[in-house]
C-alpha cells in the first residue's frame, strides 16, 4: 500500500472514531439552539462566556461547529457506505445472474441498466428526492436505485470471462450444480472490479448526499449534514467563512481519501492473474 493510501486510511479511521466519540462527549446538545447573543459566530479557537472552548467556532445559532461536523460525519459516512455497498451488492447479483442465465434475464437487465445510465445520475437523484420525503432512508434508497448499473455491467463481463476458465468446466464435469458453480466458484473470482467500484463509490455517494442536502432534498435541519451545513453558511462566507469552509474541507478530504483507497485497491487487484484464481474457489 502506498504512502498516500496509508494516509487516506488513517484519515478515514480518525474521522470514524471522532464521529463516534466527539458528539457523545459534547457538553451541549448539537441540535439545540444555544445562547445566540453570547455564542453566535465565534471564530475558531474561541472560548465563550461560559468557558466552553470551540475548536472550529460556532454557527449562527451558537452551536459548536466541530461537534456538529462530527455528528454530520456519522450521517455522511453511514449514507456513503450503505448506499455504495448496497448498490454494489445489487449490481453484483443482477450482473452475475444476467451473465449466467442469459436469455431474457440478460436482455432485461442490460436494457434497464442502459436506460438508467443514459440519464444523468444527478437528475435521477433530484427527481426521486423530490418525489419522496427527504431523509436518510430516502437518500440511501435513491443512491441504490441509481447506482447499481455500472457494477452490474462490470460483473456481467467478469462472469462471462471467468466461467470459460478450465476449473469451471472441471466443476461442471464433476456434476456440481449450476447454481453452486456460479455462487461458489465463478462469482467469488469475478468480484475484483465490483469491490473496487464499491470502494470508489463511497466517496461519490457522500458527495451526492451532500449535494442533495445542500439543495434541501436530503438530510433536513436541525440534523447536521455536511451539505446542509455548507448551505447554512454560504451567506456568511465573507463575515464568518469558517461556517461553510470547515464542512467543505472535511467533505473534500473524505472524498479524496476514499478515492485514494479505491485506487490503491485497484492497483493491488490489477496484479493478480485471473487464471490462478480457481485455487481460491
């Protein structure tokens, strides 16, 4: 693993730990409006009149920005991981079945994937988010519904290649049932691209969730999300820039870390010889 990948992994682990610990140790409710006159828009590193230190300052309602950012990190990481993993699982299952069974199953799956891929994902997200009540569950469902197509096409191509390898023919000759051949011998050795795509998709899902929340179609205030925190601070970018810049920098670093990890995983898997994978089945 490269140095950049190690740094990215350490950053994501630190963010995950901080997202769990910081809100639990907070002295004030990060969702409640505090003493606005005394604590409103304090700069980073300031101490309020009650003696509370604010690492990244406070927002317009006197709430600690760092605590809210870490609470928003819980939502962003949960939505990103859940949306990407569920998309990967759905795409893997559909792509594998399409390649293995062929016929109308393959035609319908490819038709659905091509149709959805022809429409920009952001447009689909906006339409779906506007049709249903905004919230965490809705955002995850929309991410899954609009994100399985690319994985399905990659897994289909991999399954078509792996099933022609000699060890698959040997398993069939030994009388192994077709379903077992697929799930036990073919699919595990065709998961490389799907794993890489899922890892890279985490950052993309976090970015899309933040975009929806920024537009008011995702996580709704007072629950914090990096997207709605940026939206809440955009009109303060001159007088109190830390309100929008802090979650913006966190978003950029998190997406970059996910991308670096995905690239490192892709480079690692690219060196494997697919003809030697049968021994691990």
